[in-house]
């Protein structure tokens, strides 16, 4: 990420809100490039105890943890995660660890099966006509208190 350092957000230390931000993989070539030059301040050294594979998931878990913290998940609270990509999976795992009653909605049957087996949380197909009723059934007749996902407004 390249922030300008001079806008109001940057001056307040909120470089992620920079008015002129330039992101790797969005505004400039990203991680799928054969070579990638980045600013030294954008590098984070991983501890030797952390594998490269685990290190690749740090950002996903950081975003998931941030979402769960902002949502203020409480034990037994109904939590709906829409989308079972890396960030959705991280949010689901962290919300479950916080005691939330988690349901993950995703259109891919293979992802839903993996989530059921690995995370031991309920999963639903949001494309089914019965989705609203199925969701209520997961939460004892109620809807989610905390929806999270790319379709959130």
C-alpha cells in the first residue's frame, strides 16, 4: 500500500483511509506478478516458527478478527457469514471462538461441506428458495444479529 502522507486521513495516522491510496493488486501490479517491488515499510518479517503457508493467511485472519471485534460478537449471538472465502472462513472461526452461533452461507457445495467438517458450523446455500426459513431454523426461529459479508450494506 502506498499512502500519500499528506491528506487529512494520513495526517491523523489513518493511512488505510488515504484519499490517494495506491494498493498492490488493485491500482498497481500485485502478488501474482513474477516479480514485485514493494516499499520496505510494507514488509512484515514472519517469525521463524510460522510457516510460509500460515504466513500467507495472516492478512485474512487479521481482517476477520477486525470484523469480529467491530461487530462485538458475544456468546450465543446469532452470526451470519456470507461467503466462504479466506476472510469469511477466518471471520467464522473467530466468531465461533468468541462463542457466537455461526452460520456460513455460500453457493459452493464443496466449500459448505469443508466448513461443516473442519469448523463444525452450520452452512446454507443462499440460492435456495428455502434459505430464509433454513436460516431461521439454525437460529431457533430468529434471524442473525450480526450479518457479515460482501453483501452487507
